[in-house]
C-alpha cells in the first residue's frame, strides 16, 4: 500500500467526493501540523486563498488554526480575525454546554442513560480547549427503549421537534431512522439519537454501549465512546457527501489519534468487515495516513482493502459520497432504487422488523425515510425526487462534455 496507489484509487473512484480540495488540505495541515511544517503550509494557504471568500467548511476550522498558530511568532493582522472567530465559537459552545447540563440532569432524574456523540463528546474528551471545535448542536444517544421518555423530558424542557420534520414513536420508525432533531426557544438545536449511525445497526449500537467509558461533565455522569470506537464513528460519519464541505472529520480523527496512541485497530477492522463499512473506513483512514501523515499502520489499510463488497454495497456507498449519481441520466432512477432497496433490506435484516408484506413494508420504510406523515404522500415525493435527480444528472453530463 503506497500513497500513489491510494491517491489514484480515490481520485478515479470519487473525483467529486466529499474530500478536501488542495486549498482545504493546506488549511488542514496548517491547523494540525506543528513547528516549521505548520508555518510553511500556513504561509502557502495565506498567499493563495482570499480570506474573505473561504467556504463554510474551511471557516469552521479557523478556531483550531488560531489555537495551533497562536504560539508562533507570526505578524499578520489576520490573526486578530482568527482570534475573534475563536472567541465566538467558544461563546456559542458555552451556551450549548449550559443547555447540556440541564438536559443531563433531567435525563438522570428520569433514569435515562446518556451517551455523548460528535462535537460535544470530542470537546469534552479530546480537544484541549472548547473554542477549538465549532458545534452546531448537541448530539445525545439514548437506548431505543428509552426514546419515548427522553422525548417527554425534552418537551418538558421546552425542546420541540424541528419545524418541517414529522415524528412518530412507532417501532418501525425507530428501526429505520437514527435520530430526531429538536430546537429550543433560543434557536439552539439538539439531535436525539437512538442509533449511532445512519445505517441503523442495533448490534453495533450494543457493542459501542458496552465498551463505552464514563465521563463527569457539568455536574453529571454520561457515557462517551472509547477512543477506538470514537475514531470509527468519526470516519464513517465523515465519509458522506455534504453541501457543507465535511472537513471537521479529518481534524476530529487527527485529534483522537494524537490523544490515543494505543488504539485497538483490529476492533475497527472487525467492525468494518462485520457491518459492511470497510469502504468508508478504508478511504478515510487512507486519507489521514497518506495526505495528513497521521500515525495509522499500513497493515490496517491492507486488511481493509482485502475485504470484498457486494454490488449493492458499492452502489449505496456511491450515493453517500456524491450529491447525484455520476452515471448516465437514463440509469439514475434504477441506481437510486437499488440504493433504497439495499437500505431497506439491511434495515429489515439487522433490525429484525416483522412486516406483513414486502410492498407494505417497503412503503412504510420510504414514508419514514423521507419524514412523511402518510403513505399517500409518496407518489408526489417520488415524482419530485425523480425529476430533480434526472434534471441535475443531465446537467452534470452536459457540464462534463463542455
């Protein structure tokens, strides 16, 4: 396994995937590397990028950049702007953590076990300062058995379902959706998770709960993922296309690696193979290894590369990485249908959901997957999605030929 082989493989398979561009890579290195290496890439990024027009994904890394550069003898007026961004993120995170304290106490009073996910877990355990990592919301995980009481507790605290999203407490919903967004009167958001991953894998949830660690935070006791599982979660979650450039996963993973030298790499490989997640784990770990020079054993990548995948698994991963299928427009709907059917079959198998019939079960799956209130809304949504995908896929074809 070499950097050249990895880079070629990634670019050929996903030329428009969720990976950082050359300017974003410079920013990542300046925010993470130390000493002269950091200063060199900082100067290159500063000389090639217009600070006032950077993308939102890059903007979210500027507080970490400031924290990393603050001890270097740099004379640049831009550092004052970076410090202001850092202070703004620090302040918003304090507001979120204050709300977290209230929720944790209320959950503890109701006998609800809570596991912190994403930003709030990373800030509490790995980052050196809460101003280094921006957070848009709070992410909390509860068991599927405690979702209903958790929702009631949140509503009593004046957290309400985000407008525009339907919600049902049915067992079917819990088996095919991983979370629900809530918002309070201050406009702060909270994602209540009952599955750790979008793929909704109960066995993986159980394994992560069992190996989780306790953490004292804001006067309460919560659970967080152990370092190996935290890295796995960050990598899998990062390997998805997002309209907002998903750069934070690389910083999060780097920070975990720096703080946790004794990771259980075989555990990551085993989970990736057992739950068919080797493709996203291989791509993200490979990026960290060969682009950012992260301390990842090459043997781990070699093991992941040897794991085979079915056609449906490859199709689903393609959909996760790109906004629209990069294939001929005439094949768009078939490709999308195969992706949905694969997800449905995976949910049915792993969640052991008993259904009265294939068609009825699949329609219920689509209803909850697209956050609808009624099955009769499906035809209209299917037409809308079909037209949008066809139109944008044709646009991609014309752009590629221009």
